[in-house]
C-alpha cells in the first residue's frame, strides 16, 4: 500500500494526495466487500444452525409426546449436526468480527496517511505566504525577486525572532536532502517547495526555491542563508 512520504514540491505533494485518496477509495471498497462476504457467511451459518436446532426440537417433541419411537442413533446424529452447526456459526461470527476490525484498522491508517499529506500541503501554503510576505530570511548577496516584500539584514525582525525557518531540496545531490531532513526534526523548521529553475543543453534540470526566493537552507548555495 502507498504510505505518506515527504514531498519537496507542490506537484509531488498534490500527486501524492491524489494517490492516497484513490487508494483510500479502492481499499475501502475492497474492505467493504470482504465484510459483506463474512456477513453473508455468518447469515448462512445462522440459518443452518437454526434448521439443525429445529430438527432436534422436533425429534425431542415427538419422543416427549409419546409418538412413534425414534431411533436413538438418529437423535444422536441430529444433536451432533446441531452442535456442529452451532460451532460453525460461532466461527463465522468470529471471522466477521475480525474482518470488520481489519477493515476499520486499514481505513484508520489510510486516513492518518491522508491527514499527514494534507497537513504538509497546508504548511507549504503557509511557507509560501510567509516568505512572499517578507518574513523569510535575508540571504547575503542575493537580489530578491521583483515585487517581493523584503527587509534588510539590520531590520528589527531578527532571524532569532522568526516563528519558522525554511529549507529546500533543490536536488543538487550529495547530502543536501539529508541535511534538510535533519533540520526538519526541529519543530520550527518547515519545507519550502522547490521548482524547476532552468534546463541546460544536455537536458540536465536545475531546481531552486519556489519563486526564486531565498531560504534558510538549500543545497543550491545562491538561495541559502546557511551555506
């Protein structure tokens, strides 16, 4: 089954969300079908047990009323069939309960994975708004994109007073993504998404932070406050 994995771009996050929703719908349908099958099996077992118990009652009632004498072997056989039917009913009910719990557990786990992905997309949206609003880091030597609200390095809002810090995996290679994962273990670090920057003549694609904004850490040094 598909499990949540950290996404580094908006496109990857959206694609993962769609896959998780599709998986949820598919597995929920399969789980519902399995539960219905167990319910039908339990109902058939209930009918069989009811019929077997009815046969035993009829035999015992005939004997009690002084009617035609019944073969003891037939009575014993009828009781044995009734006991076997009752045991099959207990097993069917138990299997139905197990299947219901299994289906509920899968549904709960899938919803947890979807919630992780949804929370990630919300955090990406907040990160984009935060940096576009001029509340991101100041990267020395970097010219901010046109139309962006910026602050100088000497502005009162020092980096130590910011609520969140941002890292971006620009897919340069090496240990960049690993450093991002280490930083994200801290509660005040968030992912800032990346996007395609340019493609050279050989087809090699380079990536940068979304909107070519500076972030606190990126494996593309030009956009990184921490080099």
